C-alpha cells in the first residue's frame, strides 16, 4: 500500500522553504501527514470494498460474516475508521 503513495511527506514539526500557507501564492510540493493518512485510508477502503463486498456489508450492519467467507476464521471487524481488520490466530495463542 505504501508503494501506491509515492509522495514526499513533510513532517509537521519541520520547516521547509517550499511550504506555504493558504495566503501565499506559491504552491507546495509536499503533502501533510494528515493528507497521506487520509489517502491511505481511502485506498484501503476502495481495495477492501472491491475484494470483500459481502463481508463489508455484513460488518457494516453489525452482523457476522457468512460461514462461507474466507475471512470467517480470522474474526474480522471494522475499526473506528471503517477499515476492516482481522483478529486472526492471536486470540487463540497463549500470550
């Protein structure tokens, strides 16, 4: 996924001569960290909706995924951003 986001990110704690405020007429070559994170979430949602439409539909309705789903054994759930995550085998481990 990171390969899809081939951008230069400017750390918000650093300054850069190319960075401008909204009042400046010069455009910046950098995306903010928040913009990159938002783009990553959007890409994940698109990929998941294409790969697992039935599973997402069930999870959005607060239902379990169907018994024939390949994700069933991984305990899928939606996080606070609406991205599907899986619990996997760690819940069965002795950690």
